[in-house]
C-alpha cells in the first residue's frame, strides 16, 4: 500500500516525476525563437560561397545562436522520440534498444554539430 | 500471466476496465493535428542529419561543402528542404497551440477548430513566404 506522499517522494515509475514534461516545454519555448533565428540565418547564407558561409557561421553571434539551437533541439528531440518509443514499443528488449539508439543518435548529432560550429569559429 | 491466473482464487478472471484507444473517438481536426504534430516531430528528428551534414561540410572545407550544395541544389534536395521547412513551421505553430493549452486557454470547440485551421493555413503560408524570401535573397530562382 502506497500513500499519496510516498508516490510523490518516489516521483513515479520513472523516478523523475514530471521533469521530461517540463523540460519539453522549456525547450519548446526557446525553440520558437531559435527556429526563427535558424531560418533567418539559412536565408542569409543561401547562394553564398563556402568562404563567406564559413566566415558568417563562425562569427560569434551566429555561432552562439547556432550552438543554442543545436543544444536546445537535440534535448527537445531526445525527449520527444523517447515519448514516441514509450508509447509504441512494448517489447522490453526492443524498447531498451530503441531508447539507447535514441540517446546515441541525439548525442552524436549534437556533438558533431557543436564540434563543427566550434571549428568554424576557432579555425584550424 | 499464468502465475496471475494460478494465483487467482476467485474463479474466472474479472474483466478489468481498460483505457479506450484512438478508434473510439470521433475524428476531429484537433485529433488529426495532434498526429501531424508527432509525425512532423519525427521527421524533423531525422532532418537534423541534414543540419549536421551542412555544418560538418562547411567546417570540412570547400570540397565537402560543394557536395552538400550540389545535393541541396538538386530537385530532390529542394523538395526535401521544402518539406523540412513546412514540417519545422508546422511543428512550431502546432507547438505554440500546445503551449496555449498548457496555460489553460483555448479549450472551447470554436477556439480549438480555429487554432487547428490556423496551424494548417499558417504553416503553409509561412513556408511559401520563407521560400519566396529565400529566392529573392538569392536573386531569383536558379
């Protein structure tokens, strides 16, 4: 028998309570501004030479916005895909495998993109 | 399951109340838009590969970047980018709709219908605006 208080202390089956729900909202609000910024940056880079693209993407303001976009987006999409997997995949091993794949994919995309932005900024 | 049945001493298993699934609900516009929100989210998830490719290609050098430019300039590349633009804007506007609900507003039937229509029409119009502005920025279609 679990009292309501023990349920609250245990923070539910995932032990993290409503953290994912709330973080998904935080990253969605940030995502509105960052997606608009991304669209503007991409339009500004259309048709430019590689040298010009490198210079603009590597400039501090653009690089910072792109880094914020990448970090915010990979976290948002990690939570979102996890929710989809939990909804549709019920077989334990397959669920574990797809949840892991989700984490690896998001981490890989995030790190690779962030590395590229930093390289564009700092050269070499 | 067998353990549960074996442990049961009350004869035939009682049928437990189960949560109704999608098919019992009337198909409404909000319902369809909820599906679209999830589908566009999943599409954007894999679309991030394109953004990563773009950034890595730019960081790798002119040669790698020319491959990216060649793909994005091709008909398939443009179609993919057009679809990506729409998915992004649809997910963004649909997300704003969800945020409005999260603060407890917009639950009246007329409001729901309006927001669902605004998401469809708004995302299509905004996609066209972004592409027109994009082509103007490049100095016309090429």
